[in-house]
C-alpha cells in the first residue's frame, strides 16, 4: 500500500486526558455506583456472600488502567445512538396521522395513513409524526425509511398499533440462504421496520423472487461497495487511521472499515483472542461462519487531516496488512430515525414451531445507524426487537410481553455498538406449545461491542446462536434462566473474545450461558450468584487455557461498579 507498517495514531491527547481522570473515576465507582433499576430480586441465593459490602474486583482496576486494550473486557462506553448520548434527539412535530385519515376505531386500516405521513415527513427532510392516544388497526408494515423521521405515540400505555397480518402474508415466504425449510422470518423483518427505502425495496424484491439475500450493509450479494481508500496497520483501541488517499473522505461521513480474512483464518483467530486454542481450531468446514466475513464495521469520521482519519469510536480489532484493510462505501444507511411511546400488539396466534415463524415480528432496525426505540412495548410477537446489520442504535425502555416469543431480542448479521438498556422480557401469558423454542437476548454473526444493561428477564437466556460474536457486554441484569440457545454447527464458536457478564442475578441458579469462564475465550464473569449446570450444558469450542477470568463468584449485588457500561462512561 506504500504506507508501511505502523500502529495508528491516537486522537491527540485523549489517552493522556483519560489517564488523568481514571483514578478519580475508579475510586468513585469503587465506593458506590448506580443502583440497579431492574426491579428484580436483590438476591438469587441469599447466604452470607450477599451480605458483604461492595467490592471492587481486580479486573475493574486493570481495565481502568488500560480501557481500550484490556484482554478480557471490551471498551463499550460509546455504544448506542450518538455515541451513547443520554438525550435522544427531539425532532419537530411535522405531521399527525389523524390528518392523514388514521382512526383509532379498531376497524379502519391505519397503516396507509401512517406510512403516508412518515413518507411526507421524510421527503420534507425529517421530523416527528405523532399518533394520538387510541388503538389503531394496521394491516400492513409500518415503514420508517427516511433519515431523521421519528414515529411517536402518546406513550406505550396510551397508543397501540394492533397488527393483524404477518410478514409471510404481507411479503411472502422467506426461506434461508443456507438451505432447508426454515423461515427467515424467524430472525428477520419487523411489522415496524426501520430500513432505508432502497435497501427495503431490494430486500423485499429478492424475497418475493425467492433469491434469498444477504441482509447487510453491502447489498443482497455483498457487492454494493467500492473502496474509498486502503489504510495502514493500526491497533485495537486506536482512534485514527493513516489512509492512502483521503480525497473522498469528509468529516461526518459514515463509512465501513472492511477486514477480509486470509487463507489461514488469522482474522477469525484474532476475533477469538488468538493463541493455541483458536490456532488449532478447524475453521474451514464452518461454512456459515466464513460467509460472515469480511468483517464490516460502520463508523463515522470525525475529522480528516492530511492522511490521518479520526473515527467516532476506537477500533474494534487490530488492523493488519494481511486482512486487506480499507475504508469503503456501503448501501445507504438509515440515520437519525426512531420510534417512541407506543405499543405494537400483534394478532394473538399460537407460537409457531421452531424456525417456522410466520413473521408476527415487532420492531426491527436494518442497515440503520444512530437510530433508536424509546418506551416501546411489543406484545404477542414471534420475535420482538431486531438489530440486523444495525449499528450505533439505542433501545431504551423497551418491553416484550404476551403469549411468548421465539427471539425477544435478536442482534445479528454484523450488528455493532448497539445499546439495549432498561429492558424487560415478561413471563409468557400462555404455555409454550410443543416444538417451540425460547431464546432471550440473542447475539450472533460476528456482532460486536453491543451492550445489554439494566434488564429484567422473567424468561429467556443470554443467547448466542454461534457465528462467533465477540466483545459484547451484559451487565446489571436479573434473569430466570430458562431459555435455550441455538446455532448451526457450521456457524462455528458460541463466543469470541472479550465477552463480559457483570453483576448478573440468576434467580433459578442455572449456569448455562451465564457463567462463561469455562466457555468463552479471553472473557470475564464478575459478580454472579452461585449457579449450577443443568438443562442445556455446553463444552468450550476452543481447547487449552481459555484465559478467561471470574471474580466475585457466589455474590449478589456486591460488585462495584454495579453497572459496567455506566462505569465505563464515567471514565470517558
């Protein structure tokens, strides 16, 4: 590339400034921390361990000293829309769906009126479309397809959209690109679907033509991209890249960092933490996993100076010459859009057999960046909230309830840097039919640097569907761990490196996918009550020493800081 090897450049002064703040912040979180907001039980096990005063694990002190490069804990302080901003944008109200003919009478299909209002708002440059209180029947998909458009009800307890049809009825059957008789509506699409217009049209056209598509940032065949510039080697945690040509790069651009694997699969090994275990792992027959690479990471450029490009977030992985690193274009993303303050209630039907969902799905973000859901409830859905090749999105104050869901939350197809906080999965209102499955908070398909924070799960599990997701955090969550994970053998490992479970309260004492020191390489389990193996029991994918850490095992509510994500933000 003509630029030689290097380690990348830092944002000027950032680590120096951060280093000066670490001691103060670490001391603050060590002695207090944010109280749990889950509403769950204070202790799953009782006993003397739960009565101990707050304790700061060595792992936290180590992380605070090297937050961008810690071997077991990922840096996720910038997860979520607008780098995790506590305040989501408040767009000016530009339309009321009642003015377009929507009526809360339970008999008139309001979907055409709502979609006209959303499209008009988008064509005028954005704004908020309001839905006044009431229950509105919708016989079609609600589509948020333009930047800076927000659909806002009067509150999840005041505005309800009653969805009467499934995605199978509205679009057609959706098979799997990997073959078999599975329905991809089991993990894709939403009855409220946030997806850019062109991408939505190409996806649905392919589904109708039974040309089952890739669903991500670079089109149905992963060929809708072009190189903007090659980049020089850099290290995980760097904020800058040295570029060969910056003439097509500008401040504010959303680009993809593209890393291709080599014949020896050293990129996949790096995602797993490296070392003897990943090096001896057989990758070549994991055809579903290898279909997920190249790794595509969307990121916004914050500045361009000569040949130096500064990024909104630190690099998620090393950038090495053998992976042909480059910044590229992508299919147009949806940005700055949201859905707020409403309930989507699907027609109550029996849950379908596993992997044969009809697509009574909730809210899905696809090829979306800096988008959000806030105060949204979905009820009687096959699948609740979806992140499909979505990045830097925030799901806040969301809830899944009703007859029981296959995936209450799913995060897949290379979704990165998302934040799900203050979430709730309610106990199902009807018994699970035979042949169905319940997962929980799912992550798969090389998805990375996602956070689930301050949750209450009355059912489900910390699901991985293989596909080696890595560097994800679950923190400050109460869970009745009664779900099961899935994933084809061809999708490879359950976990890559730097998974962290921090302050987890397991009410039924089941260990599976909660206590991961024996499963996930270079990962951390911190502050979890005593658990035991029963039901679905897994063995590690990698041989030898996993280099995984566990601290404050057998405790409840003792670990300080209590919430890893919020504590990391305190360091920033």
